[in-house]
C-alpha cells in the first residue's frame, strides 16, 4: 500500500512524514523544501503477529508494510504546471490513497503560503488542481467513448456516465462522490482519476489542542464537515507531538499518550484509518521459518489470497487450512487446535477473514 502525503507548503507534511517514518526528510520554513518525493516504508503494528512470534520463535518476522511518499507542496496553477505541479500530480497518480495534511493551528513563526490559516480554502486549493487535471482526463475518455458508439451503441452508457462524472467535477466536487453501479465503478477505476482516490484529511493541530481537548478546535469541525461531503476520512493529529513520540521508548510513549487521553500514536491511528478507508484486512501465516502478515482486500477468496504469496499458490490451489487467531492462541499450539477440531479445511469459495491464520495446500 502506497500513501501519498500532500498539502500546501508549510502545513506540516514533512514534519508528519519524518515523525511516522523516522526517515529524516528535510523540513524547512519555506515552500518546495521537498523537491523529490521522500519515501519511507513503515511496518504495520500488529500485536497478533507478536503473539505468533512468541509461539513459534521464528527465524524471520515479517509484518505488513505501508509506503509513505512525502509529495512536494503545490500552489495554485499546479494543474497547468505552476510550481512543481506536473511532478506533484504524477506522484499522486502512483499512490493508492491520499493523506491530505490540513493546517488547523496558529503559529506566527510558520509562514502560511496564503498568509492566513483557513482549512476550507486550503482544501479547495488542492481539490481544484486535482479536479482540473481530472476534467482533462474525463473529457478525453468521453471523446474516446463517443467514437466507439459509432460502431456499437452499447458504449452510449459509458458516454452518459462519464458526462455525469464531468458534471460533478465541473461543480467543484471530487469524482469519488458520484454514485456508481458496479459496472460504472469499473469504468471509473479504468480512468484512474486523482479525485477518485480515497482521501484521509490529517487535521494538523497544536499540542495545546491535544492537551485541552481537540473538540474545541473549530477548524477540525469544518474539516469533518467537508470530509463527510466528500466521502473521506478524518484524522486529528499533531505532527509536532508525533515528532516527540518517535524519540521515546515504549513505556515513556505509553505514559505520554495516556496523559493526552490517547491509546495509540498518530501513526497507528493513521494506519487503522487507511485500512478502514481502503477496505483492507490482514491474514497471517506462521511457522518456524517465518511469521508474516499479508494485506488483502476485504472479501478476497482463499485462492486469490494465496496468490499474494505466490502465483503458483493460486494457480494450483487445493485447499486452505484455516484457524481463527484467537482460537489458536487459546489452544496454545496448532497441534492442540487440530485435536479440538478448530482447524478448518476451506475450499475455493472461502472468503478470508481478518486474523485468519492459514496454511495453503497447492499443487502445480
């Protein structure tokens, strides 16, 4: 999973990126300090995997990972190539989802590119550049579909649908708010529009906001309203706090978060939000050679889940031997679980569940 961190210059993108990846991306109080996108790969925290590691003492421990891309800040006119516009848009296109950092704090020492803090205006600025880029793409797709209609009338449905999408974009709304049938979702996915990508608004607030209670921040409330209109997620976060947390040991971190009334760091909350937004779950494989987490779409069937490990596993799929994580831990070992009849043999139609511990049988 690749997540692009975007936002206007000086809203806290690189500070947040540094905190969650500890990758040391340059952070400075001027626009475009991030020229090339910084990339950091972080492990997805999973206590279930830790438990399996205790049980099996494996030679290798492999959690699921997320790739974060810190994408250069943009300015008005990016869709026309202003600033780093073309590079910015192409970097977003390669991501699975967008983490849009929105400034919701006051600080006279940190220059805002627009001269004041206004989350709604800032969101509109970036949305407009993405929408303008999408308008060009959807118009090309309409032209293509109209040519196909001359040979086959069945393509008229695509023309009508894409015109509806264009109308939505022209109203200043992202493509992801368009109501779609299953066929229309497939057509829309094929165009790869920027505004159809899932979005999480990371509302970057001050340390005082988290100390006194985030609900009093009126800017956060407005971001939530916009997110609801756009079918997007919202994550209240403080990039400065995250930068402090990353330097702490485990006990100190837990105590610090507890004082703020939080049970997870911003990174953990961001990952959970991303999994929910993208409809992702994890299944687990375990043994002496390796314990590992595998990320799949919710609703994936066993053969396709096996294909995540190797295409041969999917091609030669015979069955999946499955046990729920909680049942395995309660039994203490796979052997004990088998004795109790808790290990199931599942076929090609089995839909994987979050936390399944599985061994795939295949033959090629």
